[in-house]
């Protein structure tokens, strides 16, 4: 399970992703918003949003904006593995920030691809064209495109944030939408130096990969070849924006050494917070959450 150069950036990496993003854009977003009065309040309006993505899969989530008229900075939140959107969007909108909590395919909101958990990580993992994360990465990119089309959004002030899988999606989106993202707050990012992480982790979701290889040993080479196109390490040099990152030095789910190796390749400025006694909760623990909120507001030029 250790082919040579298994994590090296493929020679056609940029071409693959340029073609993929073009394909995802072919039919437009065709976005729809439905106001949800039950979840709205005097300070914020909450909408259920749906938009088109790769393969004409409909994804969506919650979108909240301040009730007052104006142009606002925007934050996109992305889900951890198997997590679903919540009303955190309203809290941000109450503070003067438009916020989209986007649910990528397979993470609820009625999409037609439902591999389940465990199973998501290895869904079509032997084929880069149909691998689940090819579409999932496009979903996140299209979330940014949605914000760019909104008249109430200051398109020069878009920040992306997430933890674990959401951290991976945050970094990938910042690379694929380079020049359009003001900042990225990525906690304990998943899908980073994947083969090394599989070797170091004794936990799921990474353990889905060796489980799958034991079941289908004839597909091992194809699996590692596919994953090269989806490894955050291979996107890192294309990340130009400032990045805030959290790692837990005792994290077994997303081991820290592969993350730190990837972080060294990020082109933008990097503020990395290492929590010596934390495991996978490093990015969601109260201490870092407070610092992350402050960092995001500072990116927007707002007082914390």
C-alpha cells in the first residue's frame, strides 16, 4: 500500500481541475432562495438555498443576511464529514455578515447522491472522473460563485471556513477560487497527505481506505492514483490568501505531521495555532473558536 510518488502532484493536475470547474459551470447555478420565517428574526433573514453543481446535482444549505439594507462581507461555512448545516448562519448575520452554510453532496438537503457514512470517502475512489470529491469540491466552489452573484455581498470580502473535511474544502476552494477569497480559516484539515495520514491514523474516516483495499486489492493502484488529484497537499501552492489554521498535536483522526508538511507549501500568509493537548477538537474548542471569530472579523475590517 505504498506505491512510489503516491502523493505527488500529477502533471495534468491543473488541466484536470480547470476542465472540471468548466464542466461544473456548464449549466449555471440556477440558484433559488426560499425565505424561512420560522428561522428568521428581527435582525436576520434566513433562506433555504439550492443551487446546481457538477453533474446537475442540486446542493444547498442555509443562507442568512442582515435584515437591514446594505452590502456586507460574506462567510461560507463548509461541513465536517457527515455533518449537516445549522443555524450558525443567523448568528453571523446578526453581526452584519452574510453567511452561507453549504451542504455538499451526500450531506443532506435532498441531493441524489447518498453514499452514507462510512462509505463516503471511498465512493468511486478508483476513478477520478466519478469520485465523490470531484463533485464535492465543485459544490464548494459553486457556493463561492453563489455569493459572488449576490447584490448584498461585498465580493471583495469573502472568507471561507470549516473544520476537518470542512477544513479541506476550505483550502481547496481557496486554491480553485484564488483571487476571489479574502481569507481561509481551516481547522484540522482532512484529505491532507492522504497516504501518510492513512498510515498514521488508527481512526475513521481514514480507515475506510485500507478497509476498501482489503476488500478490493486489485484496485489499490487506481485508488492511490485517484487520490493524488484530491490531496490538499497538491492544492497548497495555489492558495494565495491569508490562512488561519488550527491543529491538535494529539489528533488521531487527522494526524498533525502531514498537515504541517502541507502548510509549509501554502503561498499565502499562514497563521497556524498548535494546541499541544488537543486532539481533533482543536478547531472547534472554545479557545480557538474565539480566536477564529476575531480573525474573521479582522479580515473584514470589523471590530471583534
